[in-house]
C-alpha cells in the first residue's frame, strides 16, 4: 500500500519536475543566455580634430573641425561633424591665386566592430555624408611670355558660387586615456556624389573635402571627451 502511494505521488510530480527543468535550463536542457541589459543610451562624446588644424597652420589650406557622437549600447555611434575650411594659395609657378573660407557639415554613423562591445577601447567602421556650399576668389596675374615678351591677360573672379556633395567610408580607433579623455584616429576614403564648380572652372580646394577631384583620401586625429559611460 505504501509503495502504491509513492508511485502515485511520483506520477503527479513528474510533469511538474519536467516543467521546472525546462524553465531553468531552457528547451532540451540547453542553458539560457542572458540578454544584454545595458541602457540603450550610453552617453555622448564631443571632440575636435587636430590634423586639419595642423594642416592649416603648416600649409595654404586646412580646416577646423568639431564633432559630437551619441553612444547607443556601445554598438552604434550616430555622428555629426561641423567645421570651417580655409584656403589661401598663391602658386609661384602658375601665378594663380585662390582663396575661400566656408563652413561644411557631415552626418553619419560609426559601428563598433570589436567582439567585446563594452571594452573601454573601440575599433569602428562607418560612413559620412558631407556637404558644403561656398564662394571662392580666383586671380591670375599678368604673365610675360619669355620668348615673345607679350603679356597674357590678367583675370580676376570674386565670390564664385560652388557646392559639393560627397560620401566618406571611415575606419578608425578610439582609446580611453584617463577619465573622460579619449584619443583616436580615422582614415577616410571620399567619393564625390555631385558638384557645382562655378563659372570659372574647378575650385582648387573644397571646404571639408580637400583638393577638388572625384576621390580623395583623408585622415583625422581626434581628441574626445566622453560625457556619460
């Protein structure tokens, strides 16, 4: 009689034990993987690029650039970059002068490609869409022909209107130094989408893009301050 009662109790308990085993171990006894429970918004970072500023100080063209990035789950980093591009060139060989100073902007997103997304350092790939609308001045001095002694006609064009649209493929590194301070670099491949050069030909320099042309390579060295985690 006691054995029969035990068997009857086991018959009632077995379904419950099987259900508990599935709840604790997952389907077919597999271990349940906890989902990433970090907040969606992880903070914002602001910073500046040093390459463009150094280039402007050391040559006839360059740019001053600042940026802001949102941190979404340490995976996605929507980015906005704004800057001021300048050029003041006087070519001793061609006697061409070119001058411009205008703002530009880029928007895009970086993607953290490291396996551990929550590492304090990051390797990322991304893209940017860039745009600038600017005016430039161009001038050519009178040139004396060394053989015939004739003078070529001097021309001056001021306030020539132009615009550029382009895309950038980006790959870079971002490393934590101390506290909110981070340093990093990026390499950019730029591809022109559309453009309007103006009435006197192709501009010598395009703010935010660089020397005019179908494609261009660029680089940044970023000093960043992380606000948030």
